[in-house]
């Protein structure tokens, strides 16, 4: 099973202090460019770590903020999302939202608004219409914030089938400046639950393999591999990126689990530097392969503010005196203080479960098949995709302990 989860939280703050002085590219391709750029920039800040993000979720959350932006703030966000106008962004967002009609995907968006914050009805109407947001009016600035934090965490846990239980920590709503206050939280939760088209047999899950990282000595006898033979869509991309690619199908063939494995003596970072959205759509042929992939469970959390501001040139949104969010509220100044992105993924014999949560906090067939041995015992990249859209993408560069993940032999799911 392959569960994947994600939570994205955007924090907005407001302050009581006055501010101190050619041819059009297809929408899908542009969105894919953003998805891959975000992944590359996260990796740039965590080059030696395992990473797992949902650029799909982050993109939708940022698009919802763009609906309230104007001026340079709006332009920066539109450029980031590769959209020429607010109208085109709304159109592409609706197309992306349509994916959530599939049974394997659950998306939940909620706007937590502080009871004293004057949010514009036109903004909430746009979020409800385009992104299916629900609204909750709460006190985001109580003396004791435990109750509201527990309330929000419980909602996120419910939306992610209890995989992400704490998207907000006990100090997430603390504000350092006494003249500032929490205005609203934009929360986006994404849950994916995909069953393999053909399961991995539990008796073929074997522990004790060595893993060969790009940095440091081999991790001896630490790796647990699931193995099966079969026909898989496969592409040898040695001449372009120095890697092989295989697609592991789910029961719903609109979804795929794509693995890109660097060739011998090629490091994952070299492959990542050559990645483009088109690489994922390289033509494949069905090949008989012996597929060996790790079994793993992994949780990842990252404040996307650093990635967006330092790597992707989004500056106005996080600046108290420059952020222009006047279509969100007439109260000034208001700006984004944090963009928390939390994900969770399980890959086991049954399939994949993945979840994500994002919080934006504002202050104010031909020739006979060839047998391929595709063993993931070195760093590799993986992605969960719906057709050509990357929902989740990650890298496996360090062995993840699976001692708490026994082989699944009862037909149930691991957790």
C-alpha cells in the first residue's frame, strides 16, 4: 500500500503598527515546471537528506493566497506559479482540483480566521468557489493557545486518516512582537491511498541488504527490500540524464509510482540537476524486470518560507511593510510569516499511502522483453503522479529503519 499525506499551513499576521517608509505555453507544462522547481530548491537546502514533498499541495495553497494579492506581491506569485494572469491561475487551479474527484485522493482546504480579523467576503467566496475551502472562525490569539492548536491538529488528523497528528506545535501561534497578532491560517491537507496493481509478496520482503549512499560509507545490512518480477514500463535514459526510469502501476492506471535510479558511478544530485518535466514523460517500453525497492515509512516537515524567499525570489509576501494583500483584507499591514509543509509516506507490499498538510500563516510492446534488474540499493528519486501531474515527489538517500514495519500477510495495511 502506498499512503501519502501532506499538510500545508500558511500563517498570516497583521500588525497594529503603521508600515514604515510567442505562443502561450500549455497550463499543465507550466504547473509541472513549478512542481519540479520547488522540489529542486528544497533539495538544495537539504542536499544530504531524505525529502518528500507535495508541490501540488503547495501550489494550490499559494494560488489561494494569490487570489488576495495585488501589485508586486501578485506578480511575484504569478511568476512563481508560471501563470500569466489571475484568471489563468484560477483556470489551472480548477483543473488541478478536478484530480481530487478520484477515489484515491482526498483534499481538504480550510480557512481558520481569527474572530477579530476583518477578512473580505469576496476573498472567502473565491476560495470557496475555486478551492472548496471551508471556513472556521476561531480565536487565534488567546492567552492559552493549547485548545485552538489541539482543535486544528485534530481536524488535520481527521483529514489525513490520522497519519499527520500534529501539524502545529505548541508554540506555532506564538507572536514575538506584541503589536502583531495571528490573522488567519490557510490549511491544505492532501491524502493519497493507492494499491499496487500487483502486490509484492510478503515472503519476498527481505532485510539485511546493504545500501550505498552517494556520501559516506555503505550502510551494511540495513536495507529491507520488497521484490517482484513482472512487466513494467521502463526507459533507459543513460544518454540524457544518466539514469533508468521505471513506472510501478497502481490499480487505477491514471496514477503511477515513478522511480528514477541513477546509473553506476552517477550521483543522484547529477541526475536531479538534469531533470525537466518532460523527463517524467519519456516514452517507455514494457520490459520484464526484477524490481527491488525499499519498504519505508517517512515523515518530513519543512518551512517553505526559506525555500520561497531565499531560493525562488518571493520577497514581498513575507515583508510586513511591502506585502500587498488588499483583496484579502483592508486591514494593514498583513503579511505571511510561515509556510509549514508536512508530509508522510508509507511504501509497503500493498501499495502507497501518502499525506501532506500545508499551513500558510499570515500575520496580519515490439521485440522480446529483456530482463532488467532494477535494484534500489543506492539513492533514487520517486514520484506519485496523476497522468502528467506530480502530486508527491521525494528522494531516498539514507536508509529508513523498517523494524516497526513487519511484512503484511493479513491483507491489511501497515501503519
